[in-house]
């Protein structure tokens, strides 16, 4: 008889477990019978002697240990190998299994392939032991390999028990580690909820503070501008310089307030996108024209080139203009006088790519990860003392991502930087 033609008896009180085990065995060519408990199994065994019994331990009427002991006590049946199904939770199972005369243990849950490998080993060892004496060197098959063992029974039992005890210990350690991880996960979830609440409070505070500060700053700027105009021919140069400082400082602060408002709206998840059909070439040209005035003060040339026949996109015009303005104005701030800023738009597969390149100082490679983070600045300074809030690129990234696009940068020291925006055509 080969193992492929073997008749296997499943003894299991769970119908679901029985069906699963039957399916695995029959898929591998074995004939299968089943019984709900040890008492019923004995009747099946006597009617149709199986070549292998696979039995659960915990069952009503007669458990797996009692069934195994009964089979091994019967001279006509004791040669039938018995495999006990165990959860590997109690080392006492091994002792009881040895007392009952079990031939094999299978730990639940088990892999299908491992179950079949165990069954093949059982039948291979049965075939080998037909022709060897009871004492002396023993030949066995394990994991598809043949081994020869010259140990006495007590030594083998001690070794197996110590191995099993170690496996149980490791299993208990894994259960404890899993429980610890679950507790840490629960604590992290609680902390995340708390952080989310704090973040919402922070955004609310920023919004309130920004609104309350914006109007006074506008008043300060307007008043300083009126005084400058009024005293144009009367004030000394020192007073004019102070007035200009007031104007520039209030202008910078108002810009910072506007960006804080944008960031607070974005982080609160309330950034709304109003899509419309936009000719991207016209939009970029208008933005370039506005920035040429600022660039002219530093004698910087701003050039724009585009591929022909670029598709009309569905965009939020104002938001994309804001993102482009931030990139172009940044390029001007960090460019040297009498250099060039180049803007290019082109289509690549299903994306429209906009690039803004400067001939500035470039960004150190180890500082590139600081970009697109709130208030994070690199060591690179503006070339004419222009102010920077550290929020512009954050706003660019959030706006582009809200359009299902992405933004990135490539930079070389002493050669300049290129910022890219990719927007889906559809």
C-alpha cells in the first residue's frame, strides 16, 4: 500500500473542522471517513480499519486520549498510527499523548502542506520499520530526509519533551508580545485622537489670530503710505527710511498672516477646490507678466516657453495661480541679479508638467527634505535680503495635491534649482 491510497479516519466533533480536513486530504488522494467522537470512531475502526487516525483531543463522550489508548491497547488495532491534534497550549498534552501511545502530534492551526508532509513521513516510517528489529539503530524519515538514530527510548522522550516545552515557552512569549503590541497600538490610537484634537485647536487659534491681526496691519501699512506721500518733499531721509521700514514690515506681516490663514484652512481639511476649464498657457503667461515687474528690480530675466496645443485642464484657477506665483517669486528671491528664471510647460503622457528653474545657489542635498514642510528653512539665503515665511512651498504642495498632482525639486549647488508641478490631464 502506498500512502496515496491510504484510508484516513478523522475524529472531530466540529463539522467545520471535519469538512476542512476532509477537503485537504481528499484533494491529496486519500480516502476519508469521519466520526464525531472517540466512541463512534471505534465503531468505524472495527467496520473499516483505517491506515491512519487523525483525532482531536477535546471531544464529548470519549476524548482523543481515551480513543488513542483504547486503540493502542487492542492487539489487532495497535499498529494503526494515531495523530493527535493539539493547540500547543499545555505541555501535559505530550505526557498524556505518550501515555496513550500516540504516534504523532499536529499543532493547530496548521498549513495544508505541513499536514500532508507529516502524513507522508508517518507512512514512510511505517514502511521502513516493517523490516528492522525493535532494538538498536533506528532509521527514520523527517522532512524528506533519511536519518539513523542510536538513542534509547528514555533519551528520545527527554529530548522530545524538552523540545516541546521550549516550543510552548516561545509560543507563550509570542502571545505576550502580541498582547503588548496590541496595548501599544491602543495607546497610540488614543494619542492620535488627542493630537488630532490639539491640531484642530491649533488651526482654530491660527485662524482667529490671523483674522484679528490682518486688519490692523493693513491700517498700519495704509497710514505709513499716506504719511510718506504727505511728507514726500518735507521729511528728511531718516524719517522716509523709517516710514519705508514700517511699510515693508507691515507688508511682510500681512503676507505671513495670509499664508498662515491658507495653511490653517488646508490643515483643517477645509480647502475647497472649484474646478473650471483653464487654458494653462494663458494662466502661466499672466503670472509671468506680474512677476516680471518684481524681477526687473533685480535685473532678472523671466522667460516662458511652452509646447504647442496643450490641453485645457479642469483646475481651480486662483489656487493654481497662487501656487505658480509662490514658485516664481521664490525663484526670483533666490536668484542673483542679472540671471535668468525659466518657466516651461509640456505634456508627458497623461500629465501636464510645469517647471520653474533658476540660476541661483542651489540647495544642499541634505536639506532637500526640509522643503515643503511648515516653517522649515534651508541654509540658502535670498540674494537681496528679501523676506521668506517658510510657508509658501507648503501651500504649493497642498494645492497641487488637492488637484491629484504632485510637486518635487531637483537642485545642484552653485547651478540652481528646478521645481516641478505635475497635474493630471484628465
